[in-house]
C-alpha cells in the first residue's frame, strides 16, 4: 500500500486534538510489514506497524473482529510511538491472519474513543524461513571489477583465514549454524556454538578455511516437548567463498651447493591438489647478498657453507597477487599439486641462483573460471662453485721475471684466485680478483657503490694511460700476482677459486703454468 504523507496527516490530527476543535480518527492506512512474519512452531511473532501514532493503542484481533487475549485475559496491544511499533502475537501453531484495531483515547468521559481497523492485516506463517538473506562480511569479491556486488557473488580470502557471515532479520528462537555440503553430509563450518536468532541481524563466525567452499546456513528450532522432533532446514542462500593457495609451503633446494654447470632440484613440501606450481629462477645479483646480521624486516634465504658463515640472500618482495619480479624467468611447465612433495629440475646453472614459486588456483564462479595466483613466502637458493675449468693464463709483467709480478688473465668475474706452489703450501701474495660488470648495465663496470669491503671491494691497478679513459666503461687491467722466491724446478702453480659473495671454493682442474723467463 502506498504511503501518503502519513507524518503530515498525523501532525495535523494531533494539532486538532490539542486545540479541541474536533475529534479525529486514527490513521488506518499505516503499513503493516508482514514479509518477515514466519515463525517456528509455537513461537510468537511481532507484527511491525510502520509510522505508529503516539497516543494510539493498537490491539490484535482475529479475522472475526474478536480481540486476541493473553492467558491472563489482557489483550495483545501496544502503544504507538511515532516510529515502527512491534505488536506481539500469541504462540503460533498454524498459519493465521490477524486484524489490528487502532483506537484513540476517549475525547470525553463516557465516549468510546475513535477507532478502526488498519487496512493492512498481519499474516503469520508457521515454519523456518529459508528465504532469509545473508552475506560474507569481511572478504573482497573474487571479481574485483564488480562495482555493486550481490550477496551471492564469490568472495576470496587467504589460506587459513576466518570470515563472518551476517544473517539479516533472523527468526526469534531459531538457532543458526554455518555448514557446507559434502554430498548429503553437512560439515560444520561455524566457529563455536550455534547463534540464537532474535529477529535482528546476527553474526555467524566461521572456522578458518583452507579450500574453496560454498557456505550454507542451517536453521534449527527445538521444542520443550519430548514428543516433537526439532525443525531443521537449510536456508536457500549459498555464499561461495574462494581461498587462495597456501603461501607458507616450505621450499628447499638439493643440493644447495652444486658444481659449475650442474643441476639442482627444488622441492615444495605438502602441495595442494587444488593448486598448480611454477618455478621461476634468476641469477643472484651481488646487491641481494646479505653479510652479517640482516636488518630488521629483511627476509633472507640462508645456505650453509662449510667452514664459512652462511650465505644469505634477500627474498624478493611479494604481494597479495602474483607479479613476476624483475629478472625472473619460468623453468619448464607448471605442475599440479599432489597433496605431497613436488620437485622441479632447475636446469643447468652457472651462476648463484634464487628460486621462487608461483602458486595458482582456478576458482569456479558460475559458468566462469577465475584464477588467483601468489608467490610462496619461502624460496630456495642454489650456490654454484666457481668454474674449475676456467682457462687462467699467467704472464710476467712487462715480460720481465725480475719484477716478481705475474699478470693473471682469463678469470671468472666475482671470483678470487689463490695461488700456491704445492697443494698444501701457503698462498703466494694476495689473491687475484676479477671484477664484475654493473648488474643493471653490462656495458658498465661494477662501481664502488655496488661493492662491499671485505667481499668484492678490490681496488684495481692503474692502467698505463688513463687521462682520456672512461673508467666506468673500460674493463680494469688484469690483476697482478706477487711471486716470492720460486722453488727450484717449479713450473706451475696450484690454484684455488673462491666466490667473493659466498666463499664457496673449488680447486682448479689444472695448474697454472709459470711462464718461462
């Protein structure tokens, strides 16, 4: 029924009554909202009377215009309050329609007072209202492009996250529980006890969820009589909740230190059958190594190095959704999870390498399939030994053995070379170090700002004429090795190669020949 200026007409009538210039009837076209008047068996209902008038008494009558009284003989009635008034009914055991009598106080003694029945009736139905509306409160939509999401649009959360479901206009005296269906079996999702309805909106907390699930609401009405079975019904609404892959899976590499040009295996523990996993790798730039105690908030991957401090590598940043970090490339194809461990071959590696994992799930949203993807929070580092077959060449400085200095060429960038006359002898002079190029521009040398004292900060020697030389782009001169007194008959030097950043070492396959005088 249309509402026509009820508040204005109510104010007019109150003014007439106050001034005593006439006697008015109650407004009879007030709305009676009965869309919620479904109650469980033997429960009372509350009929909402909109815009109830102050000073008017509203009384419940049956369809034959007879008052409906309480056990003590008093009628079911309520005083108007200028807003919505809730008129209680007796306990209901079958569908029934009530009329509502509106009555104003008598204008003078002996008069009955003006009265009349509201045009709208209140129909109360018996049963569990399975059409109640609900929504997931604290989760974004799976489809972020939806501007005005519906209650039933899928939501998405992180793995092992709890959500809350708001049930609107709950039935009084009914207990509600969150469940999901596995065939005909109802699996409880509620965290804690059932929640009792009170005619208002109620909140139903869920347990942490780990896989995609359709949330349903189970309504139960129990009775004091032992001879009456409880009423149990599933609400019609289905709330799809999608769950991203578990980002906290353990990731490891075996072996974590490999020969130059060898392969390693990256293993993910306890993979999910609902997810696919993709391996990404990149060579580790020097700037990503951490020496000493990491700064607060810096996540690192640590690799034990025999006889040396652990090698530490910064983890690349990751967000709520996958974005391929700069420099990373996929290796092979994505693999489906098995419920157990999953292994990936890194392929041949010649540089220290960091491996990260993309975990992807496909979520069904009606007829559409929508993906979610993220980076696992754990990663694996593979350290590669220096190339033991690197072709080192020694030459006397200025072709003059009397200088006691040899020029070393052909070394691997980022590696120190230690020279000895015998495999168990002392190192000769300082090690020879071969500088790397700038990690962002291979045409540039690696500058001082990219080097760390005690690691790769090694001052190169001065060239013959550097007055017109672009030192940033000109490779530094070959390092010099200072040779002490040579043992009689010595023709070669044993060489040990050590990575500057990791201290991973290897004995060279061949000795370096000492040039003839």
